[in-house]
């Protein structure tokens, strides 16, 4: 799975808002990969 840097998330905006994604893909907007993996 390709990792999305925080800057890219901001650029994409609401389209990729964590609240709109499946639970396994949710992570804070600051978006550390560690958090994303831990929340899986």
C-alpha cells in the first residue's frame, strides 16, 4: 500500500478526509504511518 504524506492529504482535502474512509484507513490529519498501522 502506498503511503500518503500529510502534505498530500491536505492537498486532496475532503475527498480523502479520514472520516470518509473505511475504519482501517483512518488516521489523524498529521498522519503518521505508525498511527495508521496501530489503529488497524
